[in-house]
C-alpha cells in the first residue's frame, strides 16, 4: 500500500513540474527561480496571483500561473506521463535527493532530468569527452584509447552520442567494461542519430542516457548548445580531442570553464581543420593531453584521499619501452599519431620489409600500434 502511495505521490509531483513548465511565459530560468522561492512546484501552482505578485512575480506572469496550462498542454502532459510509465523512464527533479550533485552546482541546472538506464553514485567521478562529428580516423582512435584508459581508472565517461568523437568515447568506455553516460539533444522517446540505437542500448545497460527535454521532443538544432552545459555539468572536466574552430565542442569547453570545470585538449596536426579548435583551447590555457595520466594528474588533487589513491593507480596495460626489440624500437620511433603507410616506415627505418611487418604485428599485440584501413599504422 505504501509503495502505491509513494508512486502516486511521485507521479503527482512530476505532473506539477510539467504543468509549471508548460505555462506560457514560464521558461526553465523562471521555473528554477519560482521553485527556489516556493520550495516546490505544487506550492507555486497553489499560490494566488496576489501571493505571487507579493513574492516578486509580474502581474502578467502571476495571472498566467494562476490560470495554469491550457487544455492542449494538459493533454500533452497526460500523454507524456503515460509514456514515461510505459517505458520505465526515471525522472529526477532538482529538489530530489538523487539528483546529480555536481549538476546542481551549475548556474542553470535542468529542473527535470529524464533518465534511461541508471545513474549511480559512482558516476560523480566523471569526465566528459567530446569532439568533431566528422573527425579523422586517428582522432577517433585516440579518443577511444583515452576513454578506455580513464574508464579503467574508475571514471564514468560522459558524451553526447553524436557521430564521430562522441561515439568513440562511449565505445572506449564500454570496451573497458566501464560506465558511460550519453546526454541527448532530444527527448528519450527517440534516438539521435538513429543509427546509434544499438550503441544507446549498450550505454543503457552499462550507464545511462539522459535528457532535460520532454519525452517526445525532436532533435532541434537549438537543443544541442543547451545540452552541452549538462555534459560539462555532470563532469569534473571536459576533454576535447578534435574540433573545428566553430565546433559545438568548443561551446562545451567554454561552458565547462564558466562552470569552474577543468578543460583539456588533445593536440593534432597543424594542417587538419579539426585541430584548429583544440589548438585554440590550448592557447587559451586548456591542459594539453597526450594520455589519460595527464588528466588524472589534474583531477586527482580534487578527489577524496581514498578515491584519489584508487584513480592514481592507473590500471591500463603498459609495456615498458625496454621490452622492445631493436627493430620494434626503430619502427615505434618512426611512427607518430599521424597514420603512416608501410612505405613511409620502410623509408624512415631503412629496414627490410619482413622486419617492418614483423615489428608492426608485435607492436599491435602489445597495443602500441593500431592498424587503420588502407594499411596505415598509428602509434598508440
């Protein structure tokens, strides 16, 4: 009986949040201000227009709140509540005890956070990894490696489920058996981009997919810049691995800086368009990142001692350089973070073809080298 009552109470409270948001002229900033003043959306909706005006509302806003949402809005809310119940999506409000604490610290936390999958207390130890949708193969591989190593050290990887770098970040965390959180620029009733449905399903099994938008909200372009503040807000810092100079990833990085979060950037090749954004961030003071340890050294002092010692003991596989054979050392030194062909390596090392190919195979097995399409090789 108590569980039924609790569910009914929770549903009624959620309905009050939705009704307050649906009133004409009431955006999220006003919702936040009203709930902070009145302690709950139910109290705001019960208030008279006189009470609202006395507490600082304009006469026009007070009248709109006293009237409540129109009939069409009420029908949409009823339909959304049904969809949430049917799909078993969890909705957390900013006054709930289980609302993500770090997100609550940003200037404009989302009043409601829709969650598919599960958010754990351990997800407080989170790093965001974002970048170009049309990044290079090398950039995606570096992203995947960084995310995997950070996940192996206990970090939850937060990103936006977008094509390119975001997808690589999620996949890196999943490959490590770690946790990852995707923040959508649409409602949870759909997946964007649609070809990432399988990836989304995996994320829900090993983390969460979240959104501040109503269940059936479409992926409008205006939703994504707002979405980015949640990506940074959930995290200790943001890593940008590839970004053009006008990239949305730079918006996320600058939001992170405004929120007091750390900003990291991976350098790239000077001729690549997707390096210009990360180089600009480094010029502006972002921490240059080449490996996960660069991130851990900055974040670790901000952590509790027990968590710090666990995170600082990075658990990714490491092969000491002295374990290289002579030919392996020559081939490894000839490689870079720019993909190279076998012909390039033959020219740089002056070794015979069998020696180069054997060394590449050995380095691949040690996870020091990754082969890309077209028989190109990349140092890891």
